[in-house]
């Protein structure tokens, strides 16, 4: 019997005691796009093209930028496939997409449909203009009034996103052309170049373009995530954690709820938690200490 057996046994007993979890869903603050083409792109599009940002870069950005910064900011997200019409029914939550220059035509159409239904969409760092075969495909660009971007060539650029100053980045893109009605959300401090804009559309839809590629590493990244989600109508995370090293997941079947708090580090951690409940009240989970690699559960 291998050591893994004991872990499997503990998990099985836990699920037996809490069998309602089999039908539970994660309560998310927003949705993050899962592009399966990006996950395979190392085989066909690993080198940056004229855009300076390949599909492989977008896959890394999705995991190590958008996702980790959001978790460290206490937000929980669900992953939705860009190839499934189910995302069209999720207009009640903001939808973030890590983009390269390439995006399938049907995906571009699906995102346009999402916004037309009143959805809130964030695209970063590029506005796609090619399909998966690297052929011109400007469905999304045309919907956004012909918006285009170009690489920011400013020496030692300083990116300010909303109220967050000097956000560390791996690369920047600035607006080349954009919709007339768009409102500036981010600029490069020295040149004044526009690095992000927001466009409100008839029917309640909204698109934010953010020309910033980052890999999570500083508190400014979590502050930026909070500012952007606030622009998209997200009134703070459902679970607020005082320690960015503790990640959480709140699952519910409608009658029962359980919070999972996870220390995935090899050092001890401590934190305080606040859970926003359906009746508008806040549940306080006071000082909690975590051993290395420990997961705690709390019935809510």
C-alpha cells in the first residue's frame, strides 16, 4: 500500500460525511476564460510574433498573472471555456480573458454576444485580429469600433492603473485607435500614453481593454485587480482574507455551505477571514493559524 492511499482514504471519508459537496458549486466573484488553444500553443505558437505576445505568453499570463493575483486579492473565480455557449448565461459576473493576437472566429463572436447581452468583459493585453490559423479575423476589433494597439516603447515606463501607481509589468501596450466613447483607465506616466480604457455599451454591456502583461509578484497587482473588478461592478470579494498567502474556496449546494482555506506554502501562516452572507451580514472567522500545507474547513 502506497502512502497516497492514506490521503485517498481520508478524502473518501470526508466526502462520505459531507456527501452534499458532490452537488455543490463554487461561489465565484467573477469568471476567468479558459482557452484550450493557448494550453496547446507551445507546439505551434510559442514564439512571439509581430504583436510581441504569443499564445504561450497568454497561457502563462492566464495562470501566473490573472489567476494568482486574483487569488491573492481574496477573489474566487470559476473557469469557463471560451468554446462553450454556457458562458453566455453568466452575464451576472465579470468575465476576464487573457488574449494574444489570435482568437477563433466563433470565440470572438461568442464574446461579442456576451457583451450584447449585458456582460462585463475584460481583455488583456491585446485585442485579437487573427484567427487560429493566423488569418485576419477582426470580429471583436470591429465590434469595438476598430480599436487597435501597439507596443509601448517608452524607456523605463511607469504604469498607473486607476488609483494604483507604478504597477510592475512584463510588457505594455498602448492604445493606437479606440472607440470615441471610451474612458481612459490607465496611462503611462511619462508619455501619457493610454494603457487601458473602458467602453459602456447600450444594454448594460461593458468592455475594458488593459494593455498590461504581468506575472504576480507585488501588492500593486492585487490592488489593481480590486480596482478593475470594482470598475466592473464587483463589490468586493465574497470571502475576504487578511493574508494573501491563504487562498479560499466557498462551496454551496443552496442549503449547505463550506469554506475551504488553504495554506499551499511550506511555511506556517496565519490569517483572519470575513465571509459575506446572502442576508448582507458578515461572518467573522477570527485569528486562524495554519501549519505548512494545511487545509482547513469551516461550515458556514
